[in-house]
C-alpha cells in the first residue's frame, strides 16, 4: 500500500501510539493515535527541564538533526545545541510531528481505521477528519504525559508553532511554566486564509489530484502541490529579502526577448521558486497540506473564549515571551502586539520584542543574533527561577 501513497520513501519514525485514540473538536474520535517525535538532551531527575518545540506548517519533528528524506540539516539548528539558546546541555527538548502531518503522526497518509480502531487497509486521504490547532496540542499533551513530564519548562514555536504555544498556554496553563509564541497571531487573517486557498485550489486543479485519492493510482498531484508551495514561500520572504537575493537578475546569458517558451525560467527568482516547489513534493503529502492549512485557518483563540482574547489567559501563571520581526507581513508586529495587550489585560507576566530584520517571516528560522539572545535570555531566566 505505502509504495503507492508516497512521493518519498517510507521512514521508520520514532512514535508513541495511544490505543485509546483522541476525541477531536469536530466530534469525531480517531483511534489509535500515533505521535511521531524526536528528543534532544536529557530529562533531569525532577522532570523540570523539558521544552516542547512546535513546528510550523511545513516543518516536522527533525528540528535539530538531518531530515531523513531530504538529507538537509534540522530546520532550527541555528538555536538548538550545546551552548545555544535552546541549550541541549541544560534542556530536554521535544519536537513532535503535528496531528495531520505526514512524517509519522496520525494523518491522511496513515492507515484509516474504523470506529473500533481496526485498520481498513487504505490511507485516510480526504476522509481524514477536520482538525484544529487545539487537537494538535491535545495530541502533544498525550506525548508529554507519556514521557513522564507533568509540567513543561516552556513551549516554544514560530508561525503555526506559535499558535500551538498560545493554545498550550490557554488550554493547559498549569502544565506550562513559560510560553514563547514567535512570529504568530491569535487568529489567521483573511489575507492568510486567501493565500492558503490559492494553494489548495492549485492542488485541486491538478489532473493527478483524483479527488484526493491519488494514491490509488500511485500518483501525486505534484504540479499543484508545487504551486501551493511557491505561493506560500513568497509570503515567507520580504520584498527586501527577495530583492537582495535575486533582484531582477536573469539566468545566465538569457535573452528575455529571445525564443523562449512560457515554461522556461528567465529570472533567477523564478528558478528559485520552482526549486522550492519541486523539492517540497518529495517530502510532503498533498492531503496533509490541505488538512494543516485548514487547521491554521480555523484558529481563532479569542473565538474559543467568547470573543475576548484576554479571557484565554485570565488567571494564568505562565510567563510569556512574544517576538515579532519588522519585515514580517504574513504575521505582522501588530498581531503580536494584540497578543501582548490581551496578556497585559489578563495581568500575565509578558516580555515583548520586535526584532529589526529585512528577512520577512522566515527570519525566526534564520541567523538573527538579537532574537537568539532575547529568546535564550528568557529561557535561561525561567530555568534559573525553577532551579534547572
């Protein structure tokens, strides 16, 4: 079966499996529940040094090691390791593939089960139920408990990972000493939903989409998924970053007025985007992309609390570190300030920093020393208070 599902080879991921399954916000229960994860560092005797790292839309659990499909370094290796802000000599780091993902956690690529949890011999595909960010967090909570951890030192994440950090603090306030939502927002904006819909439409329009059952014919809607990735990747960068990296440079000695077809890349930025798209389809499942983008679109923390964002954090003892980047137009600083205002209204302990950067939304993944110092200082301060 699996050979006909994936555009990439199967990997034996480290997983925790929960036979009792998980009840979802949509009213459906899925069983069993599998959560694929990786850990770094060691859990101390008191179990007080655990930090959960939450990944963004297209991330995975391989946060600080070679990704087994691409062979590329972990996506946040810039800040994870001995002596780095997320110091593996001091903290026990956990990163889980989100519910709905395609790197080992229960999702559209995994085998569908019936109401009794019996396997049906085919992937979930488009039959996978609608999920929410809160569902993802509930699955992570099962994993954290499975690892013997009662309270996390911190939950840290950027973009969709920041949404998860906020949801952790709202849903399990007593289980989180500190939360660091980075380059994120308390809800997905109409503009962001619109960009996601363009990507989903591209996937649906692909002839190999096959109504979401592409795996039956051993196909992958590669063209549509590639376009979805190209559109999304543009939103991760700023105009300054694109200009600095590519400007209007042509590829080689290309004559843009020569006898070229419409399918040929003239500008370097075109070639770059096509490369981003083509490599993405080798590591990500189209049905997972649809599932996770919808979960982000549904996210609205204030709506979960009667329209009052501060109510999500009322009475919280969690400490917060909120960070934004000046050139991030996908999750602009104004949205981080809205989070801070709500936290202040709830009398929460909160630190906020806007990092000046021209790298756009992706800045939180890149070399930004000021951000690294601020995050590292916040976590170290929290660890000092707990005697970690």
